[in-house]
C-alpha cells in the first residue's frame, strides 16, 4: 500500500523529507535547497498528504524505509537543469541512511505514544496535539467530554461566585472597621 504512494512523490518532496529525517529544521532545509522556508513547509505538507502520514516525521520514516528497501532509490535525485536542480543538495546523491547523525526514531508499536508523550491522561484530552492532523479520540470519549466540560464550568463559576462573596464580605467588614 505504501509503494504506489511513495512513487507519487517528486524529487523535491523526497529532498525535503530526507532533510526531515536528518532532523533538520525547515529553515536549514530551505537554505540547503535554495528555496523559501514556506515552500519547504508546502512540500512537507504535500508529502504528508500524498503518503497519508500522520505528520512530517512519519512521512520521513516512510520514505526512509522505502529507500532502505529499494537500492535503486539511492540514485541522484535530479541533474542540474532539471526540476529544482539548481541546488547542489538536489544534484548530489542523497546521503546514505547510515551517515545521518540522528535518524528519526521508529515508533514502538507495543505502547501508545499518545499516552507516553504527554502523560497518561493527556491522551484522553479532547484536543489536537502538535503533529496530529486531527483529534483521534474515539466518539464515545468525545461525547463524555460534553457533560464533563459542563461540570467543570459549573464548578469554576461556583468558585468564582464564592470568591467574590468572600471578597465583598471582607470589603464590607473593612468598611465597618474604618467607619
């Protein structure tokens, strides 16, 4: 299922994903390729969409797995004069995966990375976290959050009202003492 999607990536998509796999920041990749950082972000977003990946790291891992499995994909990406060939990084062969200082780590399928990355309860929050395309909370848990939020708001407003009452009583007592 991954192979046809990988084949739809352009040379430029592959170049930016190799930069992501090398843990380079968008600005660093842009400087290496001689393009704007916004263009790099656009290529990364397109590659994530084409591959059906969850984020840029996932897309980079997919390409890295493909290139390790396919020795023909280690050939130079583009010759100068071709699409995007003005950059020396594009014209040169991609670095072998063994030369990358810190490769993107493969996720361990034996545990939930959601719960591990932000604490055990963070995976149950009804919000999208950085790097996710959408909230992956099941529908039943989303529906449970509706009354939970209502209760949280009621408790919050109750505490606010109690605090204001205590403050008003304190001001009234201070007024009686000074008067």
